[in-house]
C-alpha cells in the first residue's frame, strides 16, 4: 500500500555541528537502505525548503510508523501522512 | 523537471448529471493521454476525498500550466503546485 | 487496519426536503450495514455539529476509499482520514 | 460519557535522556492503569507523529481534566478535546 | 456540566424574508424556553457579528446535542463546543 | 460592560519550579481578589488545556487592559478578548 | 471608548445592480451621518479590497453593536472588532 | 513606489460564457494598457491557478486602489497587496 | 500616505530585566519622537495583548520601512503593514 | 524559468552579534553575486518585516534549490517558492 509522506526538518539552532553531521549521515544511510528494500519508493526535495515529499510502499500502518519513527531525524521532523488509493484514471499503480 | 500537483475537485451542487458525466469522461481521456505521453507520471487518489496527488514531468512552467489549465475539470479544481528537486539521498531520480 | 475518519456534512441550502430525507435514509442503511460487517467499527456524533468521528477497520486504502466514496452523502461531505497504528502503551488493539 | 482526545507531544530539545525515559515510563504506567480502569477506552498512534487519538469514558468534565492534567507528559502536550454524543445510525454506543 | 458554545449564523442570501422572520421568532422562543429551564445559562452577542457566545448547563453530551440540533437556526449555524471544568482559582462554579 | 477573555498559558520549559509555584500562587491570589471585587465574573478551565475562558465586567477597555496586564502570568499567556453585547433573546444580562 | 473595526463586504454575485446601488447609497449616507455625530471617527479603504479599517468611539459594546448591525451592508459583511486601550507611549488619545 | 499584488479569480459557476468572454477581453485590454503606461510593471501567471503575481509602480495608495478597483474582474477577485521597499542588497531598484 | 501597522511584541523569556527595561525606554522615547514629528499619527494598545494598532503617515514605503526597522523592539516584533487609501464615504482624510 | 521566492528570516535571539554581522555580510555578497549573474532578477524588501519577495531566473528546479540552500541565512529562513508561467495578458516576459 502507498502513502504520501511529507517531512519537514527543524534542527535546534544550538545543535553542535558534529552531532548534526552524524545524524544526517545516519539518516542518509537509512534512507538509502529503505529505498533499496523497495519500502521508500520515491524521495524528492521540496525546492527551497529542508523538506521532502516521499512515497512509501509498505504492508501496514504499523510497518510505516515503525520505519518513520526509526528515522534518525524523527525527533526533529514534522511529518504528515496521506494514504493513497488507486486512481480510476491511472494507467499504472 | 518534476512537479508535485495536488488537485481537489469541487463540482457545483446544481450541475446536471449529464454535464458531470461528460466532463469526467473527458477528464479521464485527457489524463490517460498525458500519462501515455509520459507527462503525468504519477496519479494517486487521496483516500476519502475527491482529490488526487500527482507528479508531472515537463520541460517548463509554461508547459505545465498549459496542461493543467486544459483539464476539463480545471474550472472546478483547487490546484497546488510544488516544484521538486533531486534529493541528495535518493537512489533514483 | 484502522483509520480514523472525520466526516462533516454540508447539504446545499436549496436541496428539496424529500431528497434530503431519501439521502439520509440511504446513508443510515448503508452505515448500519457497514457496521454489521465489522468495517465501520466506531461511529460517534460530534456534539453541536452535523459531523462524526468514525473508526474503520479494512484491508487496504483501496477498500476504504471504495466504502467512503459509496456513501450517499459523499458528494456533500468533507472527509479527513488519519491512519492509526498500534500504540505501544495500548493494552488492546 | 465519551470524549475524543487528540494529544501531540513536543519534548524540549535539550531534555536529558534519563528525564525523557523516566517521564515516558511513568506515562506508560499511568496510561495502562487508566485503560485497565476503563477510563481510557481507546488509544491509537497517529502514523508518523509523536501523537495519539484516544477516547475516554468518564463521568464528568472535571474527571477528564483531572486525568489529563495528571499525565506525566501533560506539560509537553498539546491536547484537543471533542465531546462525543450517540450517533443516530450507530448500532452500539 | 458546563459547555461553552459559540454559534455563528450564516443565512442563505436568497432566503425569503418571511421565512427568515419565522425562523428567528422560533429561535427566540426556543432560546427563552431553554434559559427559563436553566439549560442555557448565558447568552451573549459577539459585537459586530451575527454570532453568540453561550454557556449551557446539561446532564450529558447527548442532552446538549439534542438541544443544539433542535435549534431552528441549526442548519444555518457553525457551532463550536468547548467542555468547561471547574477552575482551581474560581470562587464559584 | 462584559468581555469574554480566553487565556492560554505557555510557561518556558526551563523555568525553575520554585518560580513557577510562586507565580501560580500570586496568580491565584490575584484572580480570587478580582472575582471578589466583581470584576472577574466567570472563570472556567478548558478541559485538557492549561487555559481558561473567562468573563470580565469592567467600566472600560483601559480598566480591562490594566487588570489583564497585571496578571502575574501575563508575560506567559496568549490572550484573546471579545467584547460582548446584550443578546436580544437573553432573559438576563 | 475606541474600537478598531475591520469590515469586508461580500455581495452575492446575483444581486440586481439596482439593489446594489440602493444599498451602497444608503450605506454611504449612514456612514456620513455616524461620522458627523463623532461615532465613526476614522474610515479608511484597504487598498485592493472591498473592505475598510475603521475606528469607532462609543459609550458601550451595546451601542457599537447597535450601530454596526444597522449598517445596510451588515448582512453581507464579515466584521472583526478589536477593543483599543490607551497606549502608554501615545501622546494623544 | 512598488507594490506586490497577488490576484486570484473566482468566477461564479453560473456566469454565462458570453459574459465571461466579454469580461476577460476587457480585462486583457485594460491590463495591456496599464502595462504600456508603466503602471503594471510585472504580470506573471501562478502555475496551475487562475491567479497572478504582479508588481505595480504608482504614485500613491489612492492611485493603486483606483487602478485595481477598475479591473473588470475586480468583483470576482481576491486581492492581496504588499508594499515593497528597496532592499539593501539589491543592485537595482 | 497612510499605513495601518499592527505590531506584536514577543520578548525572549530569558532576556535580563535591565535589558528589557532599557529597550522599552528607548522604544518609548522613539515612539514619542515619531509622534511629535507627525509620522506616527495613531498608537493604540490592543486590549489584553502586548501589541498595538498604529497608523503612520509617511512619504514612501522606504521611509516607513526605515522607521519601523529602527524601532528598538523591531527584532522582537511581528509586524503587519496594510496600505490605506481614501474611502469614498469618509468625510475627512 | 521564473520563480517567485518569498524569504522570511528568523535569527535565534541568542546569536552573538559578530556571528550575525558575518552572516549578513556573506549573505549580501552572495546576493549581489547572484544578481550580477542574472539568476536573482528581482529583490524587494517587504515593508516592516525582515523578509523579502524575490524573483529568480534559472534553468531548473535543481539549480534553484542549489542556489537557495547555499544562502548563508538558509538555516534561519522560511522560504516559499511559487513557479511562474507566462501570463497571456503580459506584454513582456
């Protein structure tokens, strides 16, 4: 099942830069891993913002929440989830 | 270039049902045609709403506006466009 | 899977009362049927509003959208869907 | 009487992790206790957020406020309460 | 139990004036009756708006919804209900 | 003249608890005093929030602002004031 | 006492032009009369909108509501009222 | 002086198409004329919406309001005006 | 030219009180000076808020921005500016 | 292609003034450079705010995001991007 997930990152202004770099590197590795597993099927940057629009393909709500809440940046993100159904005019899923 | 496009349809309550059916059929034919041309690359229904989240792949802002404003449902839709850039953690475009 | 669904009804001011009564009766029959099938597991009235908060238990996004878009009042409702996951402190599902 | 309660947690970025763990453990014990007493009748996680949608069944507004303001996470939560009435199409309470 | 109820009236622009007068007279008679019964304990006009802030004192959510949905102006009102608890600094209820 | 006043308290997360207790005690004493003088005629807790809905009865805008800006919690509150007029259907002021 | 009053006019699209002209002429005469009486002390047009920002100087909330609800355009206006107090840095009222 | 002006058009659903075409043609002629006079210095379409972002260069607020309220589409537009000052980092006006 | 300017002050919770007092004194002196020069023609307190509604009379957008950005409280204020035109029903400017 | 970009700066209250001055100087140099290259074609100050409205002319979304995310003030800005198409009534691009 597909979900549109919009994530916006708000890092605390006083976070040490080493911490920031470490979290971002972990986040990237985790994001790549989920994409390779076919869970995180689209990942786009919103122009001008530290934010993304993504599409996830998972088995259940529980699986999605597990993946999202494991993101290293999760404590610093505002996340909105929209469930997606098949559109009657779509020629592919 | 990719754009996320969110469309919400609000048909007037007093539109005759034949008119509605005609517009919807035209809309579907047009949507299928744009998908086949590779312009409208994703089209998903937002669960519970007469609305969709789409991704378009076009050459320019002008081309996108031309496509959207030609939608048979355009006069009855509220449309929001978000330009998408490549994400540094994405493994594909 | 569980979804929280909030529905608000806005009937056109000029809808004939027979039409209104017919739609409401159909809506009620449909709502009862979905409850008996175990799909619509909770249905509460929001005090002071022609609106409800509901919980649905279905197999997929597609099934939920199918059920909601078949509601006789669907063209007159504003619907918001929130996917629900298991809470780590919950003692039941 | 039933109330829909939506809670969103916003912990300060600089809270020591031991404090966080202690508050979360206390919160969980308290939540379990209220569920066992039949006061907190539903507790669901909103997918992708540190937030929940709950239903409480209590005798009065005062009782509900007493329970909510005793939550260990209360100082860090944004809480919205919606009173729920019986819906005429509901087959159970 | 006390509830703060804010009501805003939006009459259709094309409602015949006799209909409007009839509904307003019915609304007034009903409002007076509920005040005399001690259910509608405060009723104030919001300056500059066709709207009011009220306080109701009823036994349950169901009773309140029954009273509000019986208002002659109910189909034309936007109503917001806020449950009120005793304040620890209040010297009366 | 009557004013509806909605106050929401947001204490800084790092305020020392003695300071908090001192301010709250001062606030309570001041609130009781204004109630006894007949200035603060209603004071209700909004269920689930560190917030209240109040009604003040004062001679002028200046008097009300003087009272509110003297609240010990004033620097930490978001306050909204709504002037109230007599409602034509009210049986008392 | 002074009140800032912001008014926005929304005329129904199908109002006959004679009706519109008649209401506007009545509105203007009434506005001039209230200004001459010293009740409506400032009246400015918001650039680009069919809206104004005004200041009224009246004895009470009831008087202000009486004046505003007598405006010929009242049924077609969205009005927001803000009570104004003396500012400690102001050199005049 | 420069003003950013954002205009969104909302035509009534039941406006006859001849009326619509006539208004649009008048609007275009007027827009071209103001551009040629150097009053309307930029005019861009917002992609996907029947809306524009414009910049006007006029002598005064009164002149701008006069120009905008003379637009044939003025009764059907929602207009937001933002005054623009010189930016200290700008290399031209 | 006239501008309506709404200013809301949000001082950091941890600002030392001497700093606060110094800034407020500077702000007052500056506000008085601008009033005496006829630039800041109205200054009213919004009841219940650390905020004001003002009217400025200046030659240009640049002059207004220069005045506002020189306010000692400018870094701690949220400011909204609305250009005001002459109203056709106003009997004075 | 043209994009309207609105930027609002929110510097942390506790940023040392040398840091602030350094960032602002870097920002200015960078802004001037992008203007000279013809990428940042308009830059206006929003009166009364630490914010600007800009127009960029770039080849792609990726280029724009690259430019914006390299702004020295980027971590402290809220940025909104709107793609602009040619307007049918515009006499120049």
